[in-house]
């Protein structure tokens, strides 16, 4: 049996501002942008090289969803962006104006820093140590 999480929904205020942030600031790829109805689009983004999971950008459509924008994890780190070169990506994100709320630290599991997206969701940028991530061990 094989299963995987293919997509995670990320609530956004507006599609175009979210696409711009994730593609221009974070360097993600726009995989799909399909108009479904007048107010609804199917927008999928992913970091370069991602094969297992993607983000589905979903425009908030009611007050409850709007309140959750930027707080999808209740103030905790929500998403974990793994990289094969922490300093390359950290420097690029800083250059692109991404706000880091916790400076880089070397932890037992790897090099990590926390940044926020345009809505305030917290992300870990992590270059994991190989022994902690078997799929990286195979790759390098």
C-alpha cells in the first residue's frame, strides 16, 4: 500500500497577491491556475523540485475562513520547507524581502530559520541532517 499527502490547502486573501508572493519572493512554481467559477480558481504552487506535495491556494470566502488567514496553525510553525542548501536559499529569501522571525540556528536535526509568508503563517526553512531524513540520504 502506498499513500501520500498530495496537497495542503492554504487560505489566502486574494489569488494574485498570493501567487506573486510565492513565485517571486519564495521562488515557487505556479503549477496550475484554472478558473472554476467567477470567484473560485484552482491554484496550485510548489517549490522547485517538489514531487510529493504541493500547496492549493484557496481564497477565503466567508468570515470564518478570513479570520484563519495567517493563523492556520494557531501561531505555530505551519509548513516546513526542506532545502539542499540552507545558506543559498536563506540569502535569496533575505534578498527578496522575506521576513525571518527567528535567525538561523544549527539544531541537532539540521540548519533552520523561521520566516513568515505575506499573511503571517510561519514556515521553517530547514536543511536537515542526512541521518534524520532517509530520502535525502539516498539522494546525496
